[in-house]
DNA sequence: CTTTAAAATGTAATATTATAACATTTCATT
DNA sequence: AATGAAATGTTATAATATTACATTTTAAAG
């Protein structure tokens, strides 16, 4: 399984095993704390999402998952995604119908997802100030803000040259 | 056709005929300027989107459109939506797979869409500062920003009470 | 006024994304 | 061991969107 990881594909050079391990450890912690069950299926789905930093579609994930269970059905993936999203371990990229693992699920965060249109890598950076700004703006318009969809499309540093 | 408009449904009280007329006039102007063809079908689709300020799905739109042409197919709607979105007359709300008419298509604008989770009304307010902030932030992360998906979910003023 | 080529539309089929409904199994607790 | 809630299995289907190719409409040229 680990030999599928292709470090050339991820944003910047880094030991990607650490990302996966960290994400899985955080997942354990979060579930322990909330008394939720990180079952085998859920862990496998999370692991697959973590295999690179690209946004991954549910059916793409299903194909990958079928190496664990050839008979897996869409609903299995969607159920796991729902579970993982509910507890903040996975984010949905609405503009792509795709999913990424959150790399900072252990702490509360208000972030923008930067999505490279070329390589599809997606990563989060803090945008707390932006949230505050927008919430304030919307309140001025007598709107009661609840949650924000914030996705910035562009080119990552690796894809800008040429 | 006009007697379908229900002003109780729209954000605040206003003469909704003006919204439709304005949107259609702007559409004419934009197409004239860009030498594009605002065909009957495209105008009808835009008109239907304008009939209220709610986000409307493509198939919902198709149902409405079938009062013009009972044999209309999904692709007709999607083609018109693509055309209207390309020239900024319509925006897609990614988090809802739904569409709204832009009320300020005549001028360049950087806005956030405020979406009421209760009544589904959606309207835009200016967010130029937020764009600049985010673009600057992302550049610091060596990301080249291109376009932003910015959708704020919450409750509109009419839906906050009780 | 024809010819022509591009744009728009018609038509059918299909791809992609996501959920509903109900049966069965697993698991923690009693 | 009994119990009930949570998770999973299984089947079907809903909802959203696109592809491919035929035909018609339109604007512009000759
Ligand atoms: Zn996150
Ligand atoms: Zn890239
Ligand atoms: Zn707009
Ligand atoms: Zn409302």
C-alpha cells in the first residue's frame, strides 16, 4: 500500500508518510474524544484520501477502495465520507465534487482551500481574518452567517513555471 | 407569465418586475457589446431564473421551461446556463448545484453570495476587500490566485425570527 | 439573392454524483 | 447470554451533467 505514494505528485517535497500517519493518529484521537468509532472501513477510506494531497472524487475513491473490498458499493464510500466530514477530518471541495483530508483537524480552524487547476493538489491555509470580515459584512446586511464555502482556484508553486 | 411572480417570496419587499426587466435589459446590452446572441431560448432561461431570488436547480428550471417547450431536454438548459454564466449574467452556487441571476452583471464585481438555508433566497453583496485579502494571502503561500468560490450560508433577515 | 461556414439547436444516449430503503451483522453494554 | 444501537450489506434509484452527432438557423460574403 505504502509504495503507491508518489512524492513527486504532492505539493513541495515532504515525507508523505508523516502526513498519513499524522492524519490517522489525529483521527484516532478525535474519535476517542468524541466516543465515535473509527471502524476499519472508515480508516481505510481516510487513508486512501490521504494518499496524496489531491482532491479525490467519491467514485475514484471507490475504485481505490475496491482493492480492499472488490464488492464495495458507492454508499459505503459516501457513508464514510459523511462520517469523516462530520468530525472535520475530511473537507468537501464543493466546486469540484471532491474531497481532501484535513491536515489540521486536531485544532479548530477557519481556512481557505487553495486548489491548483493544473495538478489538482489542494491545501488549506488559515483565513480567520477573512471569516471575521465576511461575517461582519453579512451582519451589516442583516444576514445571520453560519458557515462559509471558501475555495480559491489558481496555480500552485510547482505548476506556475512554463 | 408575470402573474407567477410571488413577491412574498423574495428578499424584502420590492417590485420584482423591475428586477426581471433590468436583468433582461442588461443581458441585451452585454450581448450587444460582446456581439453574442441572446436567443429566444437563452432569454427565456434567464427570465425563468429571474422569476424569484432563490437558487434554482437545472432540472427545476427544465420543468419551468417546459411550459415554453414541452419537449425540452436537459442539455438545452445546461447550454443556456453555460452561455449565461460565461458572460456573467448567471452565477452557479457550487454548494447547492443551483443557479441565480446576477443583479449587477453590468459592472465588474467581486461579491460573496449570501444563501438563506431556510427560504433559499440568495443575493450578492460586495466583497472586494475580501478578494484582495485572500489573493494577497495566497500569494504569500506562493499560490497564483485565479478565481474564488465564495458562498456564505446562514439566515436572511426574514427567516431569523422564531 | 444565393452560397457558405459558424453558431445554435434537436435528439438520443450515457456519464457522474449522490441518496433511499430495508435487511443483516457487529459491538458495547447490561 | 440478552439487548439495542450503530454500522454495514444489498439493491435500487434519484439527481446532476455531458457527449456525440444530426439538423436548422444565422450572419456575412460573394
Ligand atoms: Zn481543515
Ligand atoms: Zn499544481
Ligand atoms: Zn453577480
Ligand atoms: Zn430566508
